[in-house]
């Protein structure tokens, strides 16, 4: 079908035509919904604005409709301003969706008097969204008094063409002459975009810190007026922005991690990364839960690849030991007596594990805005005592063993073993200690920079910081944390004694919550105290620590929950996280799954813990054992070696495998049947109305009839199957769009890596020219490298995917606009409910009840990360007011 290039628009009613920028509604005046005009109607019957067209969509509230010209664009006709509140009462449509119309076709009869009686404007915008209709523009608007059927404007189409010199995605080919003169450097797309975001946020002086979640880059902003919102929104990677008090949330989607890394690199290049201030007195804080979750993510997530690598090396060591390729290392034997292969693998596998705390303090100091090098130093100091053997002991066989230096402060005898309740000593893997010390380090550094004279800073800042942080670490923080960890270990030493699999069930259920707190490492150390005193029986398989079998069961419980979520989610960003996290989970690393998906969604995390408890119970009841003398690193699938033991315990192995199967299967089923990816609008509104009634009852205020009517109207709106089908279609389209975006991003990253590798080779070969030897051969090689860089490798695939993406966006545009419109209309209704509730109760807490309506209405947008949940939780003090009589 040949596309037309010019369309006339005709007046739908008698009235006066005015420019759209003069309308009283800023949404239309600022052309957020498109360019166009508006008419002040003088007659009540609206006709078609095209000589040939089709009714594409009539809004459920009947206040607006989309009309598509034959072979041309789609236009929105919005009758009156804020008339959505009238729930369709003034509008009597003469047509239905799909009807063909012309200039003589009556579209709708409008009761203008009713609209005016409600003190609403009858101004009727007629707008063209150029984003949904690329290439189309509106012009020749004829203002003034018109009659129905008069020509009032023209639509024109011109194919969108991007000039070669303006196509930033396809830069001009590099010439050998230019490369030799300037070198070859590729600007990372994400770093470039991050730099633009950084500039438009207002630079480093306008925010206290930045971080990211699953879909958003977040800045704690000092002055909102310095943020250029409009320019940020225009960046191609930005899907929108959202404010949560003083926190600016730039909505990006699945590529947010790369943009965050790009911003890190951008700041390093500016040499400004260490000048940030952690505190900002003008910024309003997030809830404690969100702060804690972001803190843990900020410290742990960067370490995940290292944890995986170290874990796999430890697992490989265990496999080699089981197969006899290397020897089992006993602390009671001389290390030099083992084979060279055994020594090397043991050093590689054990060394990184032993000093893992260094990574935590490094990331902690970096997260809090300090000098990361000080984090490394403090990590070394905290873990250093493990290499100084302070305690020597001799067992009954006369074998001497040495344990890391520590100074017990409070001890007692438990089961014949000296149990240490408080100590001064090393903290090689304690996340809690590392986080606290990281914060102290940053504060000490800032204090020193402010207090000491400028001429002495090079000498004093690091010296003061290291000394203060170290003293507090060993004499204050360490002992306090050791009491907490010892208490936890003592409790679980009794849990281990609970029979019939109940002890293992409890441990398995609680394992992942303990991982979140960071106390899990210390707990394992305490449970292994008997093994540290006399390791040989454990290495030989004569003794076991069965409770530790619950660690892998706890891990697999979260993996099962994630697999269940993978079956039900439509969100491509979440799927991407799950695809990367599930394999890591099978090797014992659950942090990407926990912090990326399960914990933020709450129910999958809880169901994972429940499944772990079920698996632990069955495994313990069937006689599963854990041969702790076999080091399998992070565990995961390799923990079957701990279950089998050095001597082949088939009963334990079978019991453990059954436990694994149950702890994975149970969460899958629980998530699939009981966890919804998002709260449905209808159910959310039901809960919101329930809270509304509860709030009024506690305030001893009777339900107002109009308030009840508005609340019921919202619930009734989402009872309409046509509405829910539209939202489902929007979700389906968004999933497709996100998948295509992800594929394009992967190819772009691969192409950039390829070009950067070739550029490095070019640089190395260019350096050889200085020797004046084999110049011709080198120049030939350089020319070949330049040609390889210029030859596109993924352009065709990317172009194909971009075409599909453009088609997907175009197909989604009408339904997206409709869902957006109905959502915004209902948000206004929710606001009206909140205003009436506030008027009835005279309580500021009514806002949190209204927020429940907002969250229910925005459920689909919250799920895709386009907006954030509003706060609906009451503090302890607010709950007291909540229950106070009026």
C-alpha cells in the first residue's frame, strides 16, 4: 500500500481554533503528547477530522479517541481537559472501534453544559505524536472562528533520513595516516552516555553519591534545579526519569550496570572519584531497608566474579584430591613434604579464600566514597593475623599444630573445648566487620583532610586513617562482632543436636538470611572449631559436621525459586539476571540471584528458604552427612563430594541428592503457583480500599459517599476485561522490546571489544617503528589492522535487530499510549481519593493510603522499573498516630 504524503485536517465542530501552546493544560501546551492545535467547541456534535479514516480506539472513559487517516498517521482527539473524571457521562458515541468514517460521520455527541457545570474546560486538543508517527508533521494551522468541516491544518510526511556524518553509531572509517598521527581510541558508548548524564545532573558538586539497582542509575541530588531533566530524557538509552524525594532515578533498564561502569570510568578519567562527600544534609534519606540492601549490593556484587573463580578453583582442588591426582593437605604435616602440584594448587585455592576480606574492605571504602587504596590496606591489616601463628598445641599423638594469632578475652569450657566468646583477632571474611571498618576508614580520612594543615596532608592523612581504623578494628569493632558471631555459633551448635532432620532443616532455612547479614562466614568458622583443633579425623572421613550440609541446600533453595520465577516472568531484564545468576547458583554463588531478583521481590526469597528447609529436613532424616575435611570451595554441585566423603558413603550421598532435589523442586512449585511477578491492578486496588476503610475506622471517621464512589469506580474500571487485556498486551510487547534491546547491546559490546583488541595490537606494532627495522612489514601489518577495524562484523545483525526493534516499538506505540493514558487518568483519581481522605481525617498519613492506590495503578510500570513504588509503610510513631481517635 502506497503511503500518502499530505493529509488535510478538518474542524470536527463549530468553534475557535487556537495554537496548542496556548492551552491551559501544561501537558498539552508543552507538547508532551504531541504537536497540534485545540478548538473551543460551540456545537455539541463532533464529526470526523479526516475525509477518510478509521476509529482506532475510543477510551473507556469516552473523553478521547484515536482516529487514523487512511494510509496515514493516527491523531488523538481529547474532548475537554480533565474530563476523564466524569467517567464518560457527557459523551454519547455514535461509532465504535474499527468503524470507517468520513466528514459526514457523527463521532460523538457531547454535553458541553455538563462539563462546564463541573468547572472543567471544554478545550479540545487535536494532536499528532511525532514519535508514534515518524516522518509526519503538522503545519498550516488556521486559527480563528471555524465551522464544522472547514480545513484547519495540514499533515505532511517526509521520510526520516539520517545523514552519514550525523550517524554516531557508524563513525567514519579510520585512515592509516590518521591512526599513526593520533592513535586509535574508541570511546566506550556507555562511558560517553554516562558522561552526558553526569554533566546534565550537574556534575560532582550537585550529588553526594550515585549507585544503581536492577534498572536505574540513582543520584542523591543536592539541588534539583541544577538537573537538566529534559536533556537527560532525550538520551537514547534513557527510558525516563523518576524522583524519590532528593534521589534522581534515571531509568535505563538492563544496560544500567554498563552505564554505571561507564560512569565509574568517566570519573576516573576526570580524577574526581575521590572527592565526593558521603553526607548531604539537604538530601532526604531512603528507608533503612533500601539503604541496607543497596549497601550490601554495593560491597558484595563487585566481588561475585572473584567468588565464583575462587570457588571453582577450590572445587577443582577437591576433585583432584578425590581422584588421587594431588594429596590431601593436613595442617599437622610439613607443607614442604607434599608434591609440587599439591603445594601450588593448595596455595592458589586457599590463598584467595583466606584473604577474601580484602575485597570487602576495598569495595566498602569505595562505596562510602573514600580512597579505595586505604580499603586494601585495611583489608590486609584485618586478615594479617592469620599468617602469624600465635597458638601452638600438641595433640595426644604428639603432633604439633599452629593456629592464627588471636587474644581471647572471654572464654568458657563447652563439651571439653575452650569456647571463645570475645576475642581480639583476625577478620578474614567477615562482611559485617569489613563494612563497619570501611565506614570508619572513610570518616577518619575525611576528618584528617579537614583537620590537618594542607602542607602536611601527604604525611598525615593516611597515617592517621590507618592508625585510627586499625585500633578501632582490633579493640572495639572486632571484639563486639566476635560476641555476636560467637553467640550465633553457640546457638547453632545446639541446633546441630536436634534429631530427625529438624536441625538440618532449621540451618538450611536460615542459611541465606545469614548470607545477607554476612555472619555466615564466622558461623562456619565456629562450627569448624573442633576440626581446627584436630583436623586429621575430619580429613580422613572419621568425623563429620553434618549441619554444614545445609549450606548447599540453602543455596539450591534460592536457585529453585529463581527457576520458578524464570517460568513466570515476562520481564526481559529480570530474565537476563536469572540466566546469568542460576548457573552461578549451582556453583554456590547466590548473591546475583538474591540481590538482583529474589530479595527485592520478597516472596521468591521466602519460598527459597522454605524449600531449603524442606530439603534439609528430608536429607537430615535420611542420614545425610557432611565430610568437612574435603574443601570444595563455594560448594554448590561439588558438595556431593562432601556428602560422599573420602571413603565413599553411599547412604549419605543418596540422602543428600534427595535433599537437593526437594529443595529445588519445592520453591519452583511455590513460586509458579503462589508468587506473582507483580500485584495485579484489581487485587492491589482491593488491598488499597481495605486500607482506606481501616484508616477511617481507626480515625473514627465515617466513609464519605463520594469517596466510596470514587474508590469503587477504580475497582470497577479494572474489572473490565478489555482493560486488563490491553495491559497484558503491553507487557508482552515490552518483553519483546527488552529482548531485542539486550541482543543489540551484546553485539555492540562484542564489536567494541573486538575493535579495542585490534587497536591495542596496532599500538604495539606502531611502537616497533621506532627501531627503524622492518618498517615496510610493520606498515603493512598496521594497514591490515586498520582495515580489520573498518570492516564491520556485526553491523548486518545489528541492523536487522534494530529494524525488528523499530517495528516492535511501532506496533507497541498505540497500546503503550493507551495504557499510559488510562494509567495517568487513574492516578488523578487516586490523588483525588487521597485529597478527600486528607480533608476528612486532617492527617498527613492519608498520603500513604493514597500511595497504595498509586502503586496498584502503576503495577505494570513498577514491575518494568519505569517508576518506583511509593512508600506505604507506617513507622512506629506513625502507627501510634494511626490508632489515635480523631
